[in-house]
C-alpha cells in the first residue's frame, strides 16, 4: 500500500525507517550538530522527553508536531538524542520508561489516524494483519509482556494458526511492537565525547529524577523499612559482618529512598572490617557515582539470596522492598494505625525455606514483640552461631 508520509508523520513516528534516514544524516556529524543552535534545541527537547518519560509519562496527549521543516528535524533529532541520553546514563529503568513513553506517544497519535495510514504503520513495523488477525508466531512474543490475562493464548480464539484480535487490540499490539523496537539496541555504545557534550542535559534529567524520588519517597521514614532491611541494618548496628549481597541490597535500598551517601557510610561504621575509604567507594559506586545507579533488588532476588527475613503481612501485598516502603510510609503518614497483624510474620505465602532466614541475623525486637511472634513462628533455629548473613553467591548486578 502506498501512503505518502509528510514531515508531521515523520516527526510523530520518529522510529520509522523514513524518519531514521533523516536522523542518520544528523548522526554523521553529531558533535558538530550538538554544538550548533539547532542541535542545542534538539538536545534540550530530548532531555524534556526523557524527563517526561521518567516523571509523568503522558498525563495528557502530546501536542501534534509541527510540519514545518526545522521543527520536524528537531523532533526527529530529539527522539534520537533521547536514546543517546538514556544510553549515557546507563540506567535500565530510564531506558524502559523511555521505550514505554515513546510507544504510548505514538499510540495516542495512531489511534486517530486514517485506516490506510494505520495499515501502513502495521506493515512498516512488521505486523502482518492481512489474515484478519495475527499469526501465532507473531502474536506470542508481542503478548508475552502484556500483563492482562486477556492476552494469554489460552484466552484467545485461534483458527488455523491465526489469533483473532479486535481492531483496538491490533493497535495495542502495535504499541507493544513500537515499545520493543524503541527498546532494542539500548543502551547504545555512545562515545564518551558525545556524553560529555550532553552533560548539561544529563544533569537536568538527573535533577528531575532526584526531585521525583523526593516527591515519591519524601524524607526517610525508618519506621517504614521492610523487615528484610530492618534485619540487615540491625546486623550492622550489632557490628556484624554483612555479605556482599547484604551490603548491596541495603545500600541500594537506602540510596533509592533518598538517604544521603554520607549517612549510609556512617551505618557501616560498626562493621568489624570498616574501612571508610573502601566503604565510601562501594556506596558511591552503588549510588551512581560511576554513572550507573543501582536499584534495590526485588523480593524474589532477596528470597533467592536468603535475605528475605521475617516477612510480615504487608509483604504478602508487595513484590519489592521499595513498594513495601512506599505502602508502609503512606500508611504511617495517613495517621491510620498500623495493624498489629501487619507486623507478624506471614504464614506460608513466601516460598523461601524457613531455615534460611531469621537465624542469620538476631531478632532485634522487644521481648514482648518477640514472644508475640513466637506464637506464630514455631521454628527452631538449628544454628544460632553464624555471624554473617549467608551469601549463597554473587548478586546478579541488578542495574536500572
Ligand atoms: S517479602 Fe520482600 S519486603 Fe518483605 S521481607 Fe521479604 S524481601 Fe523484604
């Protein structure tokens, strides 16, 4: 099908081959372009794109791009530079959010397009819908990351290898296809010189991300720490050595909720092997001083590494210690009394081996609380002597 694309189309769908050809011309002389007036405008617009992706992903429909030649050029360059910016940041979460943002942005425009242009977009992005649906081979990888049950193959009508999808669902699958396309090849191998040219915009993005984290997590509320983090911190306060996994998870967690690195370093002060210089280096590394900021590991990772210690009822509702913290903090600041039951260990909903936890760090709670827990926790700890939190292996380098 022949559809002619105008400048506005190219700017609206900057990931299309036709748009990328224009971006390719810019990339040939990127340092020169970035130092010029148009390049600076494009870099600023790219940073706005990333900031929006990270802080308020498409609260409203994006304005339609202008069809004026210079604006088209800036818009397409802005898309390409946004990919460069997140690559320089080496931040996996930022990359994922940008991909999602770009897909949503295009989706909002495409659902209002003429049918011919939509068909063109399906074809241009490799989705064969000529059979009225999508082949199973194409459908499965696209639906794999869509969370709702309606996308599971068992819930679809499949006829001779074709999965039936409604017109609206085709658009949703196209959005997913765009997300995958934008996400592919990221992070790009960007030369350091280019990242340096974009340092000011990177700083602007980092400031916006920090501000958002402050809004999201606010001031540090120690009473909202999840049990695993409290247990690790208690082990530190008791002057016990932590394993690599324990250090990594607690440092990343405290950094993610906005604790000052100097304060985190102070927490290690009672470690038997405390070395300020080395601790400062490690904390700085996890906090992003080396260019990559790490996100605290998920509950699944904590369980695998025997660091999910004494989960309570709130743990049943979360899959990440940071989510636990947000939920508990919200509850504390609402003035709603925290249910006593919330703090008792959950019974049986966690898939860790019970003997893997609790033994490894002392129970720091008051005698009354501990007795209360014992009613629920009949475990006999086989080994009370181990000082270290067990580390069954290296962490998998969880980066964002
Ligand atoms: S379930 Fe998650 S938040 Fe709760 S103790 Fe385990 S790792 Fe921590």
